[in-house]
C-alpha cells in the first residue's frame, strides 16, 4: 500500500471505524484471528494491550403527543385527538472502558474504569421537526446546531453524549433519578419507579449488557505506513462474523484531493447531531486526503472479500482531540457504529 499524502501541513487527529463482516463461514478460525493475521503484517507486536468495553442499553417508549384537529361541529375549535401511531423511543447506552491489561501476567491487574469515566450515549428516535428535542450537552458546549431537515415531515434521529465521573456513580444515579425515563411512562412503571427511588436498596434496572474485547496496537513508528493507532473490537461469543476496527492518526491537515477507492458518504447520520460523523457506504471520486489514507490503512487490515462500512469523524478541529473531549468523541463514534450495525 502507498500511504504518501503529498503536501500537507498542521497535524490534526483523524479518527475512523471500519465494520468488517466476513463473506461466509470462516471454518476453524474466528474472524478476529483472520484479522489479526493481517494486522501482524503491519505491526510487529505479538502481545497487544487487552481491555474490555462494557455497554448496557436501556430502551423506553413514550406515548405519542396528541394531534390537534379541526372540530367543525363545535364552531371550528380544536381538540386533542388520540394518536394511534407509536410514540418516540429513547435508547440510552452506558459505555465503560476498562484499564488496559498488561501482557505480562506477573504485573498486578489494574482495576476500575479507564479515566474513572462512564459515557452515556442517548439516541432519541421519533422526534419530529415540529417538536424537536432540546439541545444536548455537546450541542451547547460546541456551539453548533444541527442543520434543519431536508424534509420537515420526516422524523429526525438525535444523538447526544455525556461523560460522567466518577464511573461508579452512574448506575446508582440512573436507579435513583432516571427510573421513569428508563422504565417508560405507564402507570405500573411510575409506581415501580417511585418504589425504586424510595427504597434503601434500589431495584436493579433492567438493561441489555454487551461486552467487547479490545486489542490495542500503538502507532507503528519507523515504517512506510502512517503512524496509526489501531484497536480491534471483538464481539462476544467467539462465533461472530463481524469485527470492528478503530483507527486514529495524527494526520497533517489536508485539503481536498483525489483518492482512488474512496467511498460515497451517506446523508443519514450527518445532520442528526452536533457531532460530525460521516457514514460511508459507496464509492466517491474525491475525498479528504487524510480520510482516504485512513480508509486505505483500515482496508489493509482485513481480507479483501467481505462487507465494509465506515464511520469517519469529519470535522477538522484539532483543539477538540485532547483529554476527556477526545475520549468522548471516540466513544461516541464507537456507539454510533455499534447502534447502526444493530449490535446494541
């Protein structure tokens, strides 16, 4: 692979995720083993840093809002007619990264969440243009508002991300304060939420757990490749046909240029939050040079056959890729990829 990027300047972070699905059964080898064989062609590392990502997803459906209709029998007044369609659904996922496990067994195993932070990823489905969701924390802090919908009659999907510290406070807080949100607004749910909030030991909230195993490879320096940090996210079960590859590159700031083998971006996912995420599904003749290099690198880490889908952080904002904001963005991108691939 040729990773030359021409005349570029000012480094900034490019971050992307590739979801790769094998074209068929892989026999005795798992999908992660197949990808590791390709990765070891680039990285001379036999013991990558291992960690886990724990996710728990909660879903709640809410009653639809009443629709005003014209009542000609009563002199043209309006009244709230009952709705028959489903109301909005909100999906909340907690994301906690474990500490990296050392490759040497004699080293004590670190405990607790990485950076002592849990991330909350909220997807608000079914919010219409006439009744938009309020701005999330990221929208207020970044000062960026989502673009108006191209078709006002269509529903938008809203995404928000919040970082919470300390990590151990997240589940007790959800149990005490967010039970009505998590359990829904039915009469029985309100009773259960009230009982939970008043109990000395709150009732554990229901939720769908999901644990990824992550293998982290630091940037390979002194090679013909760009210094890309790579992580493999292995789905649970050992028989999954899909794997997620996450790459980060402190690339020079680029302009627009031709990249062979680029991919066409999907408009879905670019106008639904303050976070500029590009979802790629097809081919494109021109693309950001840095994005093209990142995609080409990810493509080289998986077998040629199989289905590919990308999520690329689009905006060139180097000041945001530091500290907790950087970690929040990477968690947001991974959560979007997992959600839109149907795994959480």
